[in-house]
């Protein structure tokens, strides 16, 4: 081998760089563990809301050392921020956390650009676009344009009633054609989505999550956000979806509306019938009645108290208290009555009772106290356009702080325009002794009075009954700005930290066991050179982790599976080399010459096999998302590093030992003659193989058409909950409980791993998005499962404790819209990989028959794997859903099958060139026989690795591993009995045609 010194230099440098990169990961983990320990020691479990406080304490500690030097390598020093940036991030399945795909509402953006246009054609097109989106794979904007073209008539997009507005003047004019206007609208929509992306990025940066990920997905308006390690997941989800419509309104005094409420109450008596329940009873001694509240409200107004006691009072019956004299609160009500009261107050006949100066009054509620059921009603000084005098867009900075009484508040700084309006508003409030309501998303957070005169300069504070987290979140939201449109969560995954730790433990276990088995096997089969291959393999693993860390790639559980699989597949290159060297030694060549020729002859097969596998991994990387992309990343990196270590490092070690006079047999006493002098007539058995494969394919197709597949929520949409119980439970019993009409109407519970853990799937309210809907469904799930949870509270059921062993462990949601896209992407991933591989083999072997054989074998393998899943998913003791992970498995099977097939084809090409006088059937049979040792060796090694992961790798990837195990077995068979025979038959038919 030439340039040995250069190879040594590169090997040492690559190894040192990998160790250097990984050192940051170890240091970051140590610092974060220390931060967690400090928080636990500082805040005991006896404190209220201790989990949120501990989480905030961890963030505070890490922020306090952000710019401190924490890592000194002698030649360079690094702050915590620099260490964190260089550390290898862990995915959700290993660290726990939140992953969401947000859909920015393009409809909201279009309505905003058109200034809420009332044009019938415009609004009809918006509605029609919603319907088109249910089946279409195009973007919402494309659907809108298509819908508008269908209904527009003589109306143009550039009409003054639609997009020719004051805001778009200069970019759109009335003379524009629709095609010209579409280009402008596309640009403005894209700018709005970019703006939303930046708003979300700023919010995430402020949330204090270690190594977050935010990524825009194409031009669809979808944004992927991953927050590994986030402690308070509910808080994170609300923060991501919050549109932050901060507004400042002048508030009326509560007593100004007492007479209005009395008149409204009288008016509604005739139209609202009283609700009489069996629980109603006379007030007991010492209890206050509603009369007291009503009397206080009406003051001097004369009422017949007896009548009030017996008559129906739609509004007054809801009263639970009143505000203070001169304050902004009209009254206090129960949270459950909020909707009905707003309905009463906003009825046209009721609003007509308002005096002229109050005709645009805006009724809103305040923020309920923590765990409280009572909320305050406010009346804000509205206007015809229902727009606030001042919006939150004028805020340039906001910080959480503490007031003199150590209560949380938020300080804010406004820009010059906002400061001027703010000064006018505070001056007016001071003169009238009234209040200014600070409203966030139609909820009054605070309504302070102004006691010091007009506030100039734009500096002020928002105070209210904030918790620390609420103050931090409000400051983050205000500082980041507001989303230009609503953001709906269309796909989400929530993983508890304890489940993540279990995944790390199981992944590490499977990794070490698989590694040990491969290391022992190589030494057992090849002797000393097996030890050299093992050394190269260990360097290979170090390089994989080093490259992952250097690239900042996220390590996931499928990623670990990819690394372990790479270990199994990386021996393939060494096996190919060693088998070729054994062949050269059998021919009587000397050791050095055999080693040289063996490495040289194996190079073509090694490159072809790894390139075809790499192409399928690349397709998987392009079309995959989340953990699947992580699997493809590690597989791609592993292919590159294993090529380097097998071709160069193994060669370096073998040459070193041979040059110093050592004798290498490339086998042991047991394996010396194993698979030697084999001459199997494979082609003579091809008809039997065709019949066996045909029977399996027919059985698979029959099952697929009748039994179908167990499609996961990735492909059909829905919600999946992984719930663990203290005792074993019956999946069928839980399914029956959850399928009741009063719960989910339809649900499916399956045992997931041990008998005390279930995977529960439902399509209940699958088309509804929003944090409130998700929370309500989770609450319904808890209520239905309560008899099986042994007194567990709801807070403990959904908690994020690191030591949690019972309750909701994981949650996954996919909306039908994105499920269709995932299904389509999966289809294109498989089809794309087949096309790419077909073309590569065609170019490489220059005969279409080789491509036909390879692709036919792949179709054969995929159909049989699908058939086995269809036949067995109902009784297998592990999850066999068809999801994105299964598609990853199918693509890996394709790559593996092609790997085997290409090695055989490469030998056929070699023998055909070397033995031109041989009959073609002899060339094929001898090629298959000569590669049998390599084929079985690689397959057995890979199977041993896969079985180790299957047994020890955790429940979440067991179905994934089962697909790979079946695929490797079927792929090994098809490369021998399907791919090559079909190639041979197609060549023979072509030759016969030529003769005729």
C-alpha cells in the first residue's frame, strides 16, 4: 500500500479530532447533571410547584455560568455556551422532551393581507381551499389560487376589495393581472412565514432549552420544533402556539354597568328559561344569598327582593361577587359560566340597552387564579373597528423582575411611537381615575390604575398575580413579538425523561452486546486478522461518534440502531477482503502478493455494495423526518467511516504484521476449510425457488388485501398514548372502556412490551388542533383509566419526573393532513430508491438485465416483509405498526438486499471477463458458489447484531428490528435464488431472440 505514512497521519488526526469533539459532550453532561443536583438540593419536594421551580433553577444556574470558563484544555479555554454548542445533542427518545410540527395558517396571512376583506369570491375561495387541502398534496396557497380561479368571475385579486389595499399599495395595483398579483402574494406569504419562523426561534432561544432545533419544512408553512430535555412540556407547547395578541385598552369602571346589567337581566327573563336541578335547595343559616350581591350592584334601585328570590334571573343567578368601588371589575363569575355570560351580553337586543357612549363596549374576562374557578368580568372602551388604542407590536424589550413585595412582574420598553400613545393613555387614565387593561389574547392580565400622572418615555411595568413561570413566559412572548398568523400543532411527540433514560440504557446494552458478539466472531472465524479488523472497527465507532458530534447531528434511538447496524455491516468490507485473500492463497500465491491482490480485487465489490446501500440511505435522509433522519445520518456516516477503516486501517495493520515476518492464515483451525470447494448448481434450482417465492408472494398479497396492515398514526392520523400501570392490565378491557361513546367512541389499546404497559391509539377529534383540545382529551383518558391507576392524581399522571415509572410516558399526535404527506413521502422514498439503484446498476454493469434482476429481488423482499407483517401483527407480542420507522426498515432492507446482489453481480462480471470460453450458466453458478462464504458470513454477523438489538434494545424499536431481521433473511435468499436467476433468464431470452 502506498502512502502508509499519510494514512497513519490521517488515522491519528481523525481519532484525536473525534476524541476532542466528544470531550465537549462529556463535559456538558457533567455540568448539566451538576445543575440538576443543585436545583434538587435547593428546592425540596415539599414546596408548591417544585418541578417548575427546579426547572427554572437549573436554567438560572446554567445562564449564570453561560460566559464563564468551564473547560480548560490547556491550549484553549471554553465557556459553557461554547461547550454546549459543541456537544452532541440527544434526541427526544433519549433525553425526553417535546417535538412539534407547527402549521402557520396561510389563511390568516391572506386575510390579513386583504384587511379582512368581505368580498364573497375571496371568502368562498378561502373556504374551498380548506376543502381542497383535505385531499390535495399542494400548499394551501396553491389551493387558494385554484379555488379563486374557479369562482372569481370578473373579480380580480388586485381588486380594491381584496389585495389592492393601503398596506400593499406600491406592490399591487389595480391594473395587475391575477398572475402578476399571485407572484406578489406568494412573496408576502413567504415573508410572513419567515417572520413566524423568527418569532418562534426567538421564543425558543429565550426558553432556556439545551440545544433546541427549529427547522422550516419546505415552502408548506410548516415549522419543526424540537426541545429535547425540556422539563415543563405543557408550558412549552402553550408558548409555541401563543399568538401573543397583546393589547392595551382603556377600561370602564365596573359600577357604570350595574343598571345595564339590571335591564339586561329583565330583558332576558322572557327568552331564557330557568334551569331547575334536583340539587337546588334553600340557603342554610349563615349562607349569603344572591340577593345581597344584587342589592349591592343596584344600589338605590328599587327591587322586590321576594321576586328576585323566586324569579328567574339569567344574569344575576350567575354572580359570585363584585369588584371594589371605582375599580374595573363589573362582577365575579364561575369559570364554567364564562361562555354563557358572554353570549347573553353580546346578544344584539341586549347590546341595544347600552347608552350611546358605551355602545362599542368590549366585554372580556380576566385571568383565573391558579387552580381557581372564579374569574372577573371587565368592560373595555371599544370602538367601531374593535381595535385597541395600543398593541404589543410597539414593545421593543420586556423582562421579568420582582417588585418591592417580591412578587413577579414584567417590565417593558416601548418604541417612540408607542411611548407617545402610552403617555396619552396613562395621562387620560390618571385624570379620570380609571384603569388601563393589559390584555393578552382576550384575557385581562392586569388592569392597573395610574397614580403618578402620565408615563413618559415608554418604560413601565405589568403587574398581576403572576407565578414565576407566567412572568418569564409573558416577558419572552412580548420580547419575541407576535406571530403573523395562528400556529396549529399538526404533529407532536412528547416523551417523558424517565422513558428517555430507559431508552439510553437499553440502547447502550444492545450496543455493547452486539459489539462484543461481532468482535468475538471475527477473531473466531479469521484468527489474528480478525483482531486487526476489530481494531479498525473500534476506530470506526470512535469516528462515527466524533463525526456526529462535529456535525451537531442529533443522536436518537434509531440512530444508535443505525450505528449498531453499521457495526454489523462494516464487517462486510473486511469479510470481502479476507475471503479474496484466502482465494489468492489457495491459488498458491505468497502471503504478501495474496494480500496485495486480495485488497485490490475486493475493492470493486466493496465500493459497489456500499454505494448502493449509501444511495438508499441518502433517499431515506432526504424524505425522512426526526428520528428516521437520524437513522439515515448515522448509516451514511457509518458507511463512509467503515470504508476508510476497512480499506486503509485494516490494510495498514495486516501489512505491518506481514512485513515483520508474521504468518497470517486468514482463518482458524475450525474455519480453515469452511465453505471451501463448494460447487452448487444454483441455476438448476431456480424453478423450485420461483415456486416457493411465488407462493410466499401470493400469500402476502392475499393477506395484504384481506387482512391489510396495522397502520400507525403516521399514516392515518390520530393520537397515541404510551401508558404504564402499577399492575398488569388487559388490553382488550381497556379498549372496551375507552371505546365507550362517553369517552372516545373508538380506541385501540395494545400491550407494549411488558403486560403493565399499553399503547393507546384513538382518532377522537383528530381534526381538531390546539393545546386546549389536547389537554381535554388527555383528561378524558385519565378519567377513564382512573380505576386502573390506583389513586394516582392527574398531575402525577402527566408529570415529567425523571424517576417516573407509572402514568403517561409518551404522547404522539399526527393530524390527517400531515399523515397524508408522510404516506406520500414514504411512497416516493421507496420508489426513488428503486429508480436510483436501477440506474446505478445499469450504468455500472452496462446491461439492463442486471438492473432488472436487482429490482425484482427488491420487490420480492419488500412484498414478503409486508406480507409477514400483515399475517402476524394481530398476535405478535410487540408493536408492528406501519409507521415512519417501518419505512426506514424497508429502505434498509432494500439497501442490504442490493448490497448482497451487487457483490454477486460483481463476481459474475469478473469471471465473465476472465473466462470468456465458459458457458454463461457456469459463470453464474461458480460466482454464486465463490461468494457464498462472504454472503453467509456477512448475513450471520448482521443477524447476530440485529437479534441483540431486538432482544435488548427496548420496546420502541422492536418492530423496526423485526422488519430488518426478516429483510436480511429474505434478502440473502433473494440475492442467491431470485436476483441472479432472473438476470440469467432475461439474458438467455434475449440471446434466443437474437438467434431466431
